[in-house]
């Protein structure tokens, strides 16, 4: 049987990065509270506190290890996808966060081996049949490369949501993956 390759993003797809980063921003800068709804693109320099930076917002030691799993269905659905397809985790990461992301993955999804863990910002350069991601740049690039996609709806991808299959919960994700890969969607 020819196994299809399913690529899954980590941040804000498998786990909740931006809500946690916002939490720490708001604790540091209570005079300028941020919310998820304000994050309408990945250039947050105009909305976060003027003393904040990308390194402060995303570079807090331990941040990636304390992220919450997306929802109560995530682990079971990823296991189902892993059982039927060649599953890879593809995450953009600064060098300092790679070990934290790996530890998070091993804590929550220990069946994912190191051979299936990829760090890449330009995900479209990798070979896969279907991508599950929240990043509009990743969804658009994958689609333009002729690959199937499932988007996770977030405020920053709202302008393109109507162009993609979107799923706001992991419940039933494995069935949706199978439908798309079998051409039934």
C-alpha cells in the first residue's frame, strides 16, 4: 500500500502558542493588553508593547514546553493519522526553541519519532501530500505547489479561510484527511 505523507504544523495547530505568548506579554505589559482577535497577521510589531520584541514575545525560555494541546481530540486523531499515513511534524522554530518543541512533542505525542520531526519555515520545500496548518503563507504555498491542505481557522488566516477546507477542532480530523487524500472532498 502506498502511504501518503501528511505534514502537520505544531504551533497553533497541535498546540496553542499565541494564547500563551499573549499571556506572558500581558503579564509584562499590563498597560497594553493583547487578545487573539488582534492578531490578524504575523507582523505583531505594531500591536505589542513598544518595549516588546519578537525575542521577548516568542523567546521566553520554557515557553514551548508549557503549551496546551489544541483540544481533547488532538492526540487520538494524530494517532489515527499516524497509523494510516506517513506522518511528519513540520514546525518553524528559532534554534533555541527546537529542543523545547521536541520535548513537548515527546511529552504529548511520543509515538512521533525524531525521523518524522522537521524544522522548516518554508514548508512547501518538503515533500508531502497534505498539510494541516494555521499559517496563511504555508496554506497558500502548499496549494500553489499542488498539495492538499486543511486549515486551522485563526484570526490571522481569516482573509483566506473561504479558499480552504477549514477545521476548528481535531474531532474527526483523521476521517477528513482520508476523505481529502482519497479525493472524496
